[in-house]
């Protein structure tokens, strides 16, 4: 993904280049190569960058450079608005990583944690503030924060902020900032709403559009299993066991489903934890850190909780269900294959999700590859007919995934989900499904 141009060619301060190199990066990614020199000129900029492209550094680096050249002050001179707390923490970390050889101070404020602790940090004076709009408006309303000295405003993942209903909050924040400032906007899409937002608060922005912002990194292979809803837990568990996968991110649509799926996987001897917005901020951060540090294998997450997750070398994302909004699919699978690494995204699609699948394929402008269900020693488990009405398939006796025989009854108590005797925890299937050996996979 990166090109041969060295970071030193972008006009950045030596101390920043040193920090970037220490972070392990020698060459800018395409969005960085385009956005950094432009942002350094002080012009307004709107960039469409798909997730995982290195877009964060494409605004943190020029901001650090520009602030380092200004006279030091204890006032907020750069503000980055982000849709979620996770992204706020990630962006703040990025400022700290790249700004470690400078004296620039950064802080992040977001909801769900004690506001007084955050105000305490701000009192000491920060140069860069990363904030979710809701918490910042709260602070502005209580007159705890001044934006009079603001010189640079960034809207990161602007499309997502609009999706989450932050338009009015953004408006309110902008009203509190000086009109003379640089504006940077990053968004996965340039929808009508985004263009309107840019029109409302930017001045003749330079546009940077990388090729199809709605297609996930092309290093991610994308496929799906057509399955019945009732079989999803069993298939998910079987795939994880069979593939002997460690570090899998599983997406679900609801908080309830996140808890349930993590629970079901744990019952099958898979080390899984759930992350969603009902969990305390402390718990979310700890769960995420534990996942990054390989303390458990499978993280089950909702879309909002997963925003901003930056996990290096995440090889696999599984969509336990498809998101209602096609763009969320791109964000979900963007968690793998980051910064040029190879990744794989698998979706479990039930007949009712056929329309959602069509929407996704239309957005990413390519079909997802169909995976045949795994082949087992005693017979083949046939994929559900995706065209068949759900009512026809729902109550059929499904074949037992492990024996290939029809299931006797649905899950109850300690029995496995299809009524069969469960394998001991952690055991892989006797015969690896052909899909993993590559024999049955369609090319
Ligand atoms: P982002 O799109 O900002 O979330 O970044 C995605 C990933 O790319 C993060 O893990 C970054 O640390 C990483 N990254 C950022 N810049 C570079 C670079 N120039 N070369 C390689 N990886 C990078």
C-alpha cells in the first residue's frame, strides 16, 4: 500500500519523521502522500479514504507540524471530532505516538466516563483536543471549554458522525470556533449530506478522492456462507474450531446478540468476549487491550463498538449477520487487511439477509464469493437455498453438522445447539472441512 516516496519528501518536521520511523513506517501510504503536503499549506481539505488506509496520520502529522511552528500556548489550537470513544482514543494515541518528540500536549474527551476527570486534564492546558461531539457540546454548554484559539478543525469519519445524528452538535461546535481556521474533513463517502456539510463550514476545500472509497482494501478476500439463521451459532463455532483461528473479530448487529454469541462460543470451548456500548468504558478498553494482547481468541462486537478498532495483524473478520447499512460492511471488513496486510472477511447470510447482501455487493461493485458449507466425514451439509422463503426452511430438521445426520432437536440446557453430543472443548473437527484445505473452495 505504501509507495517508494520517503516521509522526508513530504516537508514534515524532522522530529515527526523520526517518530514515524520509530513507529515502523518508512513510506507514506497513498492518502498520506496526497493529503499531508496539501494540509501543510493550511488550505481546507476534504478527503475520501477507505478505512485502514493510514488516514489518521494524514491529519495528525500535518497538525503536529503546524502547531510546532506556532507560538506555544496553553489553549486548544486543534480539535478533532470523531464519532466514537474508541476512535477518540485511537486518534489521541496517534497524536502521542507521532508527537512524542515534540512538546505538544493532546487529550481526548468522550462520553461514558466521568466528565470531571476529563476537565481536570484540560485545566492543565492542551494543544490538541480529540472529542466526540456530544461530550464536547456538554462541556461547551457548561462553559468549561473555550475554542477561541482554535486554528485547525478536523471532522474524522464525517459520514459516520452524520449517521449517528451529530449534525446539530457539529454545528454548535463550529459556531464556537473562530471563522479563520483550517478545516479538514475525512469521510468514507462524499454523499450529498457530506457535500452539504462541507459547503456549510469549509472554504474552497481541495478534494482528494482515492479510488472507490466504498471498496474495502483489495488485500481482503470476501466470501459468504448461505446458511439458515438457526444454524449460525453452530457454523460459526465449527468454522473457528476447524480453521483453528485465533484472533477473530465477529460482528453482530445488536448488543444482545453480541452477548449471546460470545456466550455460545464460550460454551463450545472457544475463548470469546463481547464488546458493545452497554459495557462500561473501562471494560471496553480492557477487553480491547486483552484481545490485542492475545488473552482471548474471539471478540464479538457491535458496529458502534468496533469503530476505531485498530488491531494490527487481524487476519479474519466474520459477519455473524449483515449490517443494515451497506457502508457498515465496508467498515467492518476494514478491520482486517489493514495497511497492506492480507485479510479475510466471511459473512454468514440467511435467506432474509439476501437484500442486504445485494446492497453490499452493489456498493462494493463486486459479488462476494460463495463458500460451500464444510464437508464432513459422514456426509455433506447442504447450504440453505438463499432463494427459498424463510418459512419453508426454518423448521426443517437440519442435518447435524458434526455427523451429517438430521438433527434430533434444538438446543436445550447443556446439550449442543443441534442436540448432538458436544465435542470436548477446544477440539478441532476430526476431518478439516475441505473449505479450509482449499479443495472445495470455488476459485
Ligand atoms: P488508519 O487508516 O489511520 O486507521 O490506519 C490503519 C493502520 O495503518 C494503522 O495500524 C496505522 O498504524 C497503519 N499505518 C499508518 N501509516 C502507515 C504507513 N505509512 N505505512 C504502514 N502502515 C501505516
